[in-house]
């Protein structure tokens, strides 16, 4: 066989091998990700990677907002908040928040009641693909407010982002200390939501006072998953803006 033919076959083998490797490693990544739950998937607008408000102004204006105007949240606004909470940033599945061992124990759900283009319901956010999966139908804001000791912000906000965790993802590697890491990570996600809201003229409040078992049930959480934060989000009323 001529050397040109041998070289050609070798080059072809390298190309086919590379394509196969990329396909298989992509499959491995997908199978490691949480599988979408529920039937209907809702694509979210791509998140903005730049904004007009400086980081310092966002920090300076961050505050807990517990009253909301009746305006709906747009899907673009919701998309941006979800990306800030747990969205993907760079190749390798890395996210907007740090995570011990990059094990990502957090899950984000949305209880949507008044979001443009979104049927009222409970949705689970999937960072890979940046989409929502509908896991429960109906406006559950009143129920969630009840589980949250009657806090009116949950009832009045157009949507509430719920941060939960599957601690075993982290304790499997770090043992008991992993529990501490998981709680720290919820703080990172919560602060991201606060700052993203502040930079987009939105308001939110981190709510930690609620009945765990009721929130678990309303949000259709898995065994081994625990709710950590409720974050109602929406437009602040004019009185807070002046
Ligand atoms: C762990 C934690 C739990 C909280 N739980 C609630 C809550 O259940 N309800 C509420 O209205 N605010 C809650 N907050 C918000 C605090 O009340 C608020 O951050 C504090 O009053 C300071 O105000 P600021 O956020 O406007 O700076 C919580 C904050 C943290 C960090």
C-alpha cells in the first residue's frame, strides 16, 4: 500500500475517533445532568451577559422587597433571574455560583402565577438547555404563602423562585461537612438572585421561614431533597422606586 493511502486512512481514523469521542462525552454529560421532569418543556430566552447597571450600583441598591406591583413578570426577566441563580457560564457545566467539588446540589423551581407566556404552575429549571419543565399545573401562590407562615410577599409576587438541595450529591464526597457546603451554596444562589433583581429594576426577598414539609409537598420535591429558600420576585411598587 502506498504511504499516501496509509496516511489518508490514519487521518480519517483520527477524525472519526474524535467525532465519536465528542458524541460519547456529550452523552455522558447529559446522563449526569438531572433529567427533565414533567411533560411540557418551556424554552427560555437566552440570558443577557451584559447589563447597564454597574455591579457597585446593584450592590448598593440591593434590599429585600416584600411588596409588588400587579405587573406580570416577563419571561425574559424570569429567564435572567434563573440564569443568575444556577445558569451555565463556561464549558464543563460550570454555573453562576461556586459549588464545592462542582457537584451542584441545588435545584431551582418556579411557582408561577403571573408570568407572561407561562401557564400558572410549578416548573423546574434545567440549567443545561436553559429551559423549564412543567411539573404541576395551577396557581399555587396562595398555598405556598400558607406554607410560608402566611407571608404576603409570596402571595402577591408574580412568581416565587424556590431553592432546594439534594444534599447527598455533596455529602457523598464530603461527608457531614457537605451539609455546611450545601447551605453556603444556597446563600450564593440567593445573593445572585438579589443582585440580578436589583440590576434589572426588580425586587425579591430571601424567605427562610416556612414549613419544610408543606413546601416539599407543594413543590413536588423528591425524597432526599430539602427546601432552603423561597424568593418571591416581581416589580416593586412605585412607592419603593421613588
Ligand atoms: C437566612 C435568611 C432568612 C430570611 N427569612 C426571611 C423571611 O422569612 N421573611 C422575610 O420577610 N425576610 C427574610 N429574610 C430577609 C431579612 O429579613 C433581610 O435580609 C434583613 O431584614 C435585611 O434587610 P435587607 O435585605 O433589605 O438588607 C431572611 C434573610 C436571610 C438571610
